[in-house]
C-alpha cells in the first residue's frame, strides 16, 4: 500500500473550503502570505503597535512588486543591529499567533472542508500518510480532531502523522529562566535580544497554549509564540525535535508526494526529501496557475527519483478531479 507525503502551504488553507457559508467567515479567510496585513485584519493589527510600523514599510515595497518573504528576510538581516526592527519582528510573531487563532475560530468548522475530504480519502485508500503542514492555523487540526494536552505528541501518534514545521497559533515555548511574568509580549518587547538568546542557548519546550501553566488571565511563565515568520533561507523548523525525527523516518517509506498550495521555498525541507527518500517518487502539484506549478516542479528536477505525475489549479478543483483520483488510486 502506498505511503504518501502531503505538503500543505498557505494556498491550501486559502482554498480549504468549497464555498464559504457566511459573510463573517469570509472576512477571516486564511490569507496568502502577501495578504497577511489585509485590511480585514485591521482590528488585530491595531493591537500590535510595532506591527503597524512593520506593515507600513512592507506594504510600500509590495506595491513596487517585491516578494513578501524577500522583504521580511532583508528586514530580519538588519534587525541584529537595529533593536527597533527586532521589536517589530517579535511583535509580528505575537500578531501571527492572534491572527491565526481568530481565523481558526471564525473560518473553521465549515461544511465543504477540503481538509476533511482529504483526510477521508487518505483513510479510504491509504490508511496512513505523513502530512507536512506549513500553516499556523488549526483548520487541518480540526479535521483530524487533534486533542490539546500538555504536550504535542497527539500530532504524531496516529497513522496520519502531522508535522507543523513552522509552528502553530496555539503553541508556545517556555523561556524557563523567568517566572512570574504577567505579560510575555511586553517583557520581550522591552528585552528584544532575550528571545534569540534563549533560542540559541537551549532546546525549547513546546506546549499548547491551553496547558495549565499558561492561564488566560496572566502568564505565570515567560513564553514565546511557537511560530516561524516567513523568511527565505530558513535553516531549521519551529516544532519539537521528536516530530522532525518522525518526518525523517517517514520519508524513507514515502513513494508519492502531493503538494498543495506550497511554493517550495523551504530549501531545508527540499534537501531533506532529496536525502531521505529512497525510490522513484511521483509528484502531484496543486497550485494557482501554470507558472507556479512549473516553478515547484523545477525544485524537484525530473530524474530517476522524482517524476512529474499530475497537476491541478486550486485545492477545490483538485478534490474529486482526475488528478486526485489518480493520486489516490481510484481513477
């Protein structure tokens, strides 16, 4: 029986519902990366003063045709010598955490979920899969009924393994040097170098935000959002090491790959796939247009290992299509 690797990017969550059933829900449709500061999210942006400054400089450059990730990467590279920029990036993590929690609540649990249909197809035809999810939202988690406990093992215990390599809006990691800090965001904005120092010094301990140490009324422990901001050339992941270990072991058994809404800009994952997979692998790509599809396939050049199998425009069009049936062996 086949063992698929399925990779989900921002385009997957953007098109994860066949038809939005409420005006309010549509207001909180998951954005593509270029639209993270969309006017629909103005109320959340206004809660994050440093993000307003960051957004203003990014939006002006987006209008000139620059790419979001490349703009943010250039800002990040300068932040080491500019604490004002470093504060903006820290606040950006807190903004992303709040934004995607809100999106998950307002846009989730809709009839016509492509994520639910995808999971059903996996269960009907493969019984197992490894899913790498780059999205911060909880829309796939909801489809799988992931249980929030004191640790994150629920993502990797079942036959369908979920690896959220860029973190999640309902994850935090504890900065254990400090206790009795009532407002982690304010503390980190006042001490912008502290977060990177902690990350460099020790392996973070990841938890769900609902874990008892993180009460809604006031954090007892200093924490950081477990979120990787969208940069080019990231050389690591923001998730437990045990999850990456599961991913590496799973890649040895993978015999086909489905990419949905992922631009294949994370070289770290691409290199891992090239190194750890062992057999000829057919790749199916779902993206917005022909150019995007060709760009993704170019990251996996056709040779003895990677074979171009099928393509489709959009998650909603893919589900039930010939390409979908071919991937799941039901054509």
